[in-house]
C-alpha cells in the first residue's frame, strides 16, 4: 500500500493552509452580542447574563470577521415585548451603521413574541443588511438557505411565544390569589411603613418616624392647607423625599445638602392611599400577556382591597374628613372638575416639541372646563408649572394653544414664502440623492473588484506554491498579507454601506420636509405630522416670548439658528 503520511495533496488542500484563505463571503462585521434575562429566570444559572455572554464570546473567539464587538444586556426584562432599553440602543446603533451583525445565545433570549421575532429575522434585518446568528440553534442568516432550518426556527419562535403566554397566565392567576388573601406582592411599602419579610403575607409594619410625618400631612390637609403649602412646609422642615428616604434611611436631609421640594402629586397620593387606615390595596395597574393586554391603570372598582391587614397610621374619621375636603376642592376647580369628563381631549400637536425656556422641561397640553351659554367646553393652553408646583414662584411660561398655533403658522408662512417652487426643489433633491447613492454604489463596486482581484492573485500564489515556484513559508506569508488587505477592504465596504444609508435617510427626510412645505402652502391649518416635519423645537419664556427652531433651517432665506417672536 502506498505511503500517504506527510504527503501533500494538491487536490485536497490541507486544513492548515485553507484556514487562513479569505473567500468572498469573509468580511468584517461590527458585532452586537445581545443577552437578555427575564425576572422569572434569575434563579436559573444556565440562563444567567454572565453565562450567555460567556457563550457568545467563546463563539466569536478566533473568528477574525467578528473582531470588533459590543455587548448589549437587558436584565430583568421580559422577552414578550421588544420595547427594551438595551435592545432599543442596539437597533439605534444598527440604523446608524455601527452594527452589522447580531448574535444571541438562542431564540428565546432574542424574544418570545412569535410574530415580532419572525418580522425582525425575515424582514427588518435583511432590509438593514444585518446578519443574525443564534448560536444554540445553529442558525445564521448568511448560511445557505435551508427550508428545514427555517421551519425549525419558526416553530421555536412559536413555542417560545406560547411558553411565555402560559407562564404569564400562571403567574397572573397566582399573583391575584395572593392579593385576594392580603399578601403584599409589591417591592416597597408606602411611605410610613416597612415590609415584614419574615411574615408569610409580607405585611406592612409601621415605620414610627415616617408615620409621624404622614399623620402631620393628614392633619394639615384636614385643616384646609393646600397641597403646595404642605409641600413647601415639608421642604422647610428639610424632610427627605420618600424615594430618597427609601434609599438612604435618613428621614431628614443631611446638613449642608439641599432640601428638595416635595411634589404635590406625591402628597395627594398619600392622602388617597387606604393603606394608612389599615387596608391593603393592590391591582391598580395590570398587564396580561396571554390576552395581549398592555400594562395600564385599572378602574378603581377593579382594585383588590383587603381590609384591616395591618396597623393603621390614621383613623378612618380623619381619613374620610381629608377625602371630603379634597373632593370639594376638586368639584370647585375648573382644572380637575369631573363636569367635563365626557368631553373629548384633543391631540397635542406640539407634544415633544414645546419646552420651557426656564427649566428645559417639556410643556404638555393642558385644559380647563368653562361654561359658555350653558354649554361646557374645554379651553386649551400650555403652561410650565414645575417651579410653581415645587414651591417656587410661577415662572409665567404660559400661552394659549390657539395663540401658539397662530405664531408658528405666521412664522412658517413668512419663511416658506421664499420657497415657491417646492415641486422643483423636491425633484432636485431626488436628483442629488440618486447621484450620491450612485457614487457610493460605484465606490462599493470598485472595492469589490479589488477584493476579487486579491482573491485571484491568491489563487495564482497558491498555484505557484503547488508547482514549487515558491516555498510554503512564502505562500503563508503572502497569504496573511492578502487576508489582512481583504479584511481592510471589507471594512471600507462596511463604512461605505453605512454612509450610503445615512445619505439616503437624510435625503428622504428632506424630501418629506419639502412635501410638508408644499402641503403647508395649500392648506390653512397645521396638524401634528406637519409640525413634526417642519419644526425642531420651540422654547417658551415668560411674557410669551418664543424661540422657534426650524428643521433644515439652512434652507430658509434668513439662515437663522432660531427665530425670536
């Protein structure tokens, strides 16, 4: 029998030689290692965040195309929704071209919503040019398509979805039964109480120092003192906010530190909480995955109230007296009266755009109920009440909604008047976009040809090695240099693709802006969509002074950073 040991086979290339040979598919990826752990899996070490990341790091180790990576972790977050902090950041990085490959341990860590998971894998990721890998499932979207593997992944996603909903239903039923027998199922007790963790029902026990503050709040409210006056008094007493007290255990603010203002809403919640008369109240908010019900506030009639579960801080007589005083104030208020509860509330067209010039906080749309000729109606306005609510003087940043609309409309009319031929401008913008995208495509094609040429040159080098024209050491040296050069070229392609996406997004946004201008010229009213496209931000100052920043302000004749009114 012929000897084969140590013989070089020119037909079957040795693994040691081919291991470093770059092929067309080998490119560099900017990798996202994504790990997720839901609350109910905290006790399972095999699914821990550390274990997931360890598996992912081991998977990409020694793979040159995955040299650059970032880690994204969602801890104690359910997989039934894709509205997760780290996942959202990862997708933002994907859209900005920072990530081109996502790797997860298995499909259940990616998500347990069957429809959404499939939508990401089959539609969104391919559209964004993102490679997706599930390590334990041996699934890679860059691998050759396999119908059986695709079916297996679809079934796994469906099973994950069903599993999550089944767990959700069991947890929901068990949690409700605990609530009905008076067991506290939350995390932290109300201000004035602590949780007795040694008790089977996790009952409230009185925190004597904080309870004294609660009694004082009730007594002041019963005497007719307003919420803002109570808040100001608590701040002057240098009492720590309930959240700060929970963290530090210090009832009073330390010497030298600033005493924070109490929010009137916090005091209102204390005065409405039946926990202070010994009742356990739960179920104020609920969610139901198995019924596809998002988390929401429940009607008061659906709250789970178990009476006399713990020692009261105030007696029922004082509690009811305070409730009567507050109810009377609500009835007399034009802002909180139930008289207008059946009147619809209109959309806030400046939501997320209007800010207070003093504190920088967003100013939401507010309304009050007025009676005109025997008919109730809502009067809408914008007013930053932060300084006022927290014990300071009212900042005066107030304006009626119609007045704000009129000012913005007049400004846009003035600025847009110079752009009379927006159709032609839109066509010009499309031409610019097409040219720039074509230039990126040409550069990508040019780099691709360089990669093809490098691959061809390497095949020639290999032939020279086989025929004995160059030594194995020379071939491996040239092979490494070639591989490094190809990796750099693939990096250039990745950069060009990201730049192309940015150009396309920018141009499409600008075209959308031009269309909004054209529509503004033909319509007399402003709507939410038009405002979002045309206006970047508005800052409201005292005396109704406005600073309005427009989108694409360089296109306007005045070339201003902000127009003051």
